[in-house]
C-alpha cells in the first residue's frame, strides 16, 4: 500500500522537476558566492589599486599592481613604521595564549575528569559561566584593574585576557574528549606505581593530542582576531598589535585605503591558512560528543 | 546529566570511608594534594580575571543615580531600541537562514562541498579587516556598492552610513549576518548529519517528502539545538563591539550605538567609567534569565559548542 502512495504522489514530470531543482540550487550557489566574496573581493581590489584609483567609480582595478604590499613589507609609510614589530607582538600574544590555555585547561580538566576531585563540578560551572559572559562586559573594570596593576601597554595584560576567555572552552572540550579515554589506563598506571604527575604527562597528554590541537587552534585564532581589549590596553606604537594599528589608520585624517587593505590582507592570511589546515579538527572539536539534542 | 554522571560514577566506585576522607573525595594524602595543585592555575585565573573584575564592575556601577541619568538620556533610549532590533532581527534572521542553508549544504555533489569551503570564509577571516573593507564598500562616493549601482543601473546609491539611522543600522545588521551566519550553519549542519538516515527513509515510505519531511522529521530533531544556538548567539551578540564600532561607528549623530559600544564610549571617550559600566549593567535583567536557561540546557543535554 505504501509504495502505491509514493507513486501517486510523484507527478509524471518528476524528472523534469528534478532538473529545475538542480538549476535552482546552482542559482542559489551563485548568490551565496557573490554574497560571501563581495567584501573580500573589495579588500583585494582596493589593495591592488593606486591611491588615485581608489577614489574612482571603478568596479575592477584599472591598473593592478602589488605596490601597496611592497609598501607594507618595507614599512614605507609613516603609519606602518612599526609594522613588523606589531606583527611580532601579535605572534607573541598568540603563542603564549595557546601555551597557557592548554596548560591551565588540561591541568584542571585532569583534576576534575581523571582524578575526580570532590566538588569538581563547581569548577566546571565556573567555566561555563565565564563562557557565557560577553567579553565586552568586563572591558571597563578590566582596563582600570590593569592600570592599577601597572600593566597598561603591556602585552601580558592581553595574554591574561585571552587565556581567561579561552580556558572555559578548553575545559569543555577536554572533559568531553577525556570521557572517550578509559579510566582503567590511569588506574593500571597507578598500580604500577606512577605518580599523578607521571600519569598526566605520560598518559593523559599524549592521548589528548587531538583535543589539544583543536583547542590550540581555537585559542590562537581567538588571540589573533581579538580587538577590543588590545585597543583599550595597548596605546603605545611599539606595544601595539596589528589590528589596533590598522584601526588607527581608519581614524586618521587621510586614510590611505590601498595600504590599509594590503595591511589587512597580510594580517588576515595566517589565521585563514591555519583555519583551513585544521578545519576538520576544529569542526570535530566544536561538535565533539555528538549533537544529540 | 553530563556533570552529574561524573559524580555518580565516583560514588559507585568509592569504598566505605570516614567523614574526613569523604571530604577529600576519596583521594589519599599526596594524591589529594596533587589534585588541588592541578586546579590552582585555573582557580587563580578565575579569581583574578573573572571574579575580581565582575565585582569591581558591580561596585563601579552601583549608584542608582547613574541609572536615572541613563534612562533620561535620549541617546541611551535610542541605543536600547537599536540593541533590541539588532538582537531581534540580526540573531533570528541569521539563525533562520543558517537553518535553511544547512539543509542546502546536505546536498550531494562536489560543487556543494567546494561551495561550503568558500562559504565559511567570512568566519575564517579575522573580523577587523573585513569590517574595514565593508565600511569602505558602503562609502557614499567611492564605495563598491554605490559604484555597482551607478555602473550597472545608472542610479545614485544612498549614503549608507552617514545620512539615515535606519540605513546605517541595517548595514550593521547585514554585516553581522554576513560575518556570523557561516559558523552557525556549520553547527546546524553537524546537527543534521547526526540525524540517522533511516528516519528519512521511514518518513519517505510514509509519504513525507520535501517541506513535510522538514516539518515532521528534521525540525523536531533540530529544535533543541536550534534553541540553544539562538540563546547562545543572543548572549554573544549582546557583547559584540566590533561590528557596530567599525561599520557605522555609532553614527550618524550617535544614533546607531548598541549597548556594548555605548558603554565603551561613555567610559573612554567622555571619561565616565561609572556611566559606561551602568550602561552595560542595565542589560543584566535580560542577561540573567538567558544565562540561567543556557546553563541548564548546556548541562542537561549533550549539545556542545
């Protein structure tokens, strides 16, 4: 009976309708590509134009050249004076954020998940709560606090912020992933006389490697992409990071849009490359444990 | 359920023990010391950089006179309207299209896979460069959008960011959707992939195809995930500073501020940190229920973001 209903439900021109659906899907695909790429195309186009061509009604660059990139690489404009130094600051912040997030996050997850410390759920809830506090809300008290501590214009104040906002996510992922590693492994090692520290270094960390990579990528991208705290806490040209310097361009009297866009592209390339390299693991991390609903 | 199960397992394995050892969770001497030691870095970070700023912020914004001043300020009133529109339109339109597009990306074929790689680009590229690019695209005289309108349709485009409040706010919301939709699409796509194929086959046998398949099979299974994503996204959007700051910068005439940008403006541009904190804290009545619901949802279901 059920097969009969299917046949009656399918119209005779089923095949032709299928082609139309495919055409509609292709059209939607074209719309998605235009919608997604327009701002990125604009970025590349302006970066390839000369200063005068930026102020024209062109849709395509009239005379594309990589001159703006050359200016950025050689720091050949007064606003780009410390470009490589600022790039280095961004890298430094990124590196320490990843390291400290993984260190702090894995230790506390080990204690809660593997050693099952009493009241560990309190820490899990604390992390969850931190995850749900929007970063912008703490900016004002944080700024004043850092001034009191004498950490204004110091990249370590930024590292502290990024680690604070990256660890809650790290704790979730580590706890979720840790459940797939049998506890018997730890117990067997303990019976053989390993101390908790040895279990942590020799069993826990090696087995957690995939989760460490996912969280490390997340922390790196978070630190690299963050703007608000870096803008508030770093005002000196030498301690500044690339996004803060870039935003300063925007507020200057005459904005050299082609140099800005070239700077923006040079700044955006590392995270995009890292994102696509670790995309599979990031997505796996995001949905780890299954989204059963 | 997730956190409860850890405790339950611990109880089951534990041997009969004294009150003293029960307080330590069944861990012995040095082991207990190590377990504590492993928690210290996180507890330190949490106290120094979460607890302390939170209470410091509450103390800064505790005076009732600040709130009276705020509620009488026309810019603040506009900002509240903007924030509500930003959340109501931005979050919901984004989530709705993300839900539809996640269905689209379930299609088979190599070009859909390739398209997905392009589609996640707004999420992969750092916010700041693209926001600055969009800011320039919307320039009245030389921006790409008005250039296209002029070259293709021969019409003068409007001044997107500096003439009308609604055009500027619309630009902010559109940019927000552009930036954040890919992430939530990927999350919902993973949710769809977790639905067993047999359910769809069974539904097809019963005659549910196309839109009815979506209403009766996909959506009920995705509803919880969709709700959690919407709430979570609402909270994240409340704290979104970059979009409004870089697209409209609060202009024209301070009419498109949202609470996150207004708080920062009050605190740093007009140097009144107490007022800035108060502006941000005035959102707590909205925040607290959202956080409570989410804490509950995230702990009891297996949704993990």
